[in-house]
């Protein structure tokens, strides 16, 4: 069954990306299993720094094709990923096996009009959101890496697998904007 294309021209991404914690991504090449879990905080900060260049680039608000997000839209998404995942990480560390409500990233992009946001503001917000989640990951120690959480579709994560799953997203989207 084909997912209908919404008015903004972007076909919603309904793929299950959880496999990225186990094997390298064939698109961007990132291997989420190939780093020490304690490095995720510094990796988030390095990724946020790379987005600063992208969000200050020329034509940041232009889509390369009508069906592909602009660098600005991707930057808004990455900012929101850091915010949503920070909330989820906080719950994993404070609650026993919390279940997360579904987040429709495509609806958020339309509802929040990603393409019309101010790139400089998004750049600043992305850095702040990255710092929050990086600090939270940097505080994780010992058995906390084994704490769990469950996504609304049933995908089950430990803090460690959640860290690996999370970092692929902004790395992949940076690859998206640099290769298109």
C-alpha cells in the first residue's frame, strides 16, 4: 500500500529504522554499533556544530526537489528529534519501562511549518536542544544504560540502544543535506 502524499509534497517516512542499532546504514554508512556508548553526548554536540554551517548556508530554505525537505526543514526536524528524545530519555531514567506516545514527524513538519521558520533561530534552538540531550546522556552511568522504554509501536529500547538509534537520525539527515 502506498502512503498518500500530503499537500506539502513529502511522502511520510513510515519505515522502521530500528535495525540501525545492529548494522550499518546502507545509505549514509553510519554504523551505530561502532562506537562506545559513552561517546553519544559528544557525538550529538559535534553533529549540532555541523548543522550550524548547514543552517547558515545559501538557499537553506529551498528544497532540492519538491518531494525532498530543504536543509532548513531537516534542521527543524533534527532540533525536534533532540527535544523529543531528551524527554524520552528522561522518562527512561526516571520511570520503569515508560511507553512513549507516537510522534508523527511528518505532521509536525507541516503543523509547525518547518519551511517558513527562521534558520538562525533554528540553528540556535538546535544547539540548545543538543546540549540538553548530550548533558543527559553524559550523566548516564553503570546500570542506567540497561534501563528500558517502549515506543508506541512496540519497539523496545535500552538506554544504550536508544542512544545508538538516536544518533543515527541526525547523522543520516546531515548526510541527506550534504549529498542532495
